C-alpha cells in the first residue's frame, strides 16, 4: 500500500466497530454499483481492506473477552468461565 494511502487510512485504527462496518458497507455498495471510475475503485477498495481488518481485529478482541456466566440453582450468577470451555 502506498504511503499516501496508508496516511489516508490512519483514522481507521481508532474507529469503533459500528462506524467501520457502516463505512465498509457503503464501500461495498459503491463497488457493486459499478459506477465508480477505476482509480477511485482501487482507492476505496484499499480503504475497504483496511476497514475489514479493523472489524476483524475488533471482533476477535470481543470474542476473546466474551464469557459465559455460570448460574447457581437459583439462577444467580456465581462467576464466569471462558466461552470456549464447555
């Protein structure tokens, strides 16, 4: 990726998931429409890649933090266990 493109995508690193996903959806819509000049398509595709990586990283982080709440016989929380332990 060119340095100017990297600089143009610097804002993505601090973007919350919902905002990154919304912009990614807009990019997909533009590219699917076929009404974007080739050079612009390449630029927005590159931004889409950066947004996708951001969304993937945020999802992976959230997945790592998700915990299953353990309940006692009365239905009260007793603690938590990692999601992937069954």
